[in-house]
């Protein structure tokens, strides 16, 4: 059973606008959440993370929001740039272990 | 610079053959993982290891095995390759207890089983 879900397989956004990528999880034991970015023919790379004691974490153009009651997190990219075009994976982990559970990914296309 | 490498990057094999994919990391991480990426499934965990001589089954371990004889390497073996194992395989490593920085991934191995 998929414990981390990304229900939008793809998203297209105009350059300069906001990109919002969504992720839902089912396991209430998860307390660390991460976003990875993946370009074709490369491995995923870590982008930004948040722990369950926070509801927002910001790093430059990237902000992750966490809504624990809804078991939902989102990644905001503002402003979006063509170089942001990639597949974005959401991942979650519980502090009791070292495993990460990944979503199915959202392919973002930023149109110049 | 520390890194994680995978070899080969591309492999074509026949059904029934044994195949071993290599993963080598110089981060000195205790934790190592193997994933496969398939369309519509994202990254699924095959096997993982938390240290030398430690191995554990992941979500999709059937038909795969790993061994951990040192910190740097976690080879993945397909005992008898099947067409359903055609996929892109990623190796990853992480430092114990540092969940906020996630895992470091290798560049992937594209395996085709004919």
C-alpha cells in the first residue's frame, strides 16, 4: 500500500509563475519529509526538507509547507524557471528508522 | 569529493541469467539502499543495509539479493533475470540519524532483460 502519494503525474507552469506540487501521506509515524528533484538520466538529488515540529521551511525560491492534521505537504517554487523542469519526488521517514518512503513523482514543465 | 557510483550504467541481459549491479560510495555512510524506478510506481525499495553484514528486505525484494562485506559497497544481484525486472536501478546512501538531509543517490543503472 502506497504510504506516500503524489496524485498529479504532471504539471505545466509558465516561467515566472508559482509551481505548487502536492503530496499526501497516510502513516502518522512519519515526522520527516523531503523533496527530491530528478533530471533525466541522473539520480534524484535532495532539494528541501521539513520536520514535523515545523509547518514551513524556506530555502530561496523553494518553500515546503506541512499540514500534519491533513497529512499533506506541498512544495512551492516561486518564481518558476525553465531549469526547474524535472521530476519531483516527495519522501517521508519516521525518526524511529532510517528508511524513506517515496511518492510516484510529479513531472514539472516550466514553459519559457 | 565524496561520491556514490554505480556500474554498469547500462546493461542488457537475457532472461534467466544472473546479473550483478555494483554500487560504491565514498561518503563512509552506514546506510545503503537499492531502489527501482518504474513509470507509475516511483521509487520502490528493494533491499537495504544499515552496516557491514546487515541486510534487510524492502518492498519488492523477490528475485533480488544483496550482501554487505564492507562499508563502501552494496552489490545487487538478480539471481535469474526476468523481463519484469527491466527497470532503472538506483543505489543510495545516508548517514544514520541525519534524516533531514536525506539520501545521496547514484546516477542509476538502466537494465533491460530480453
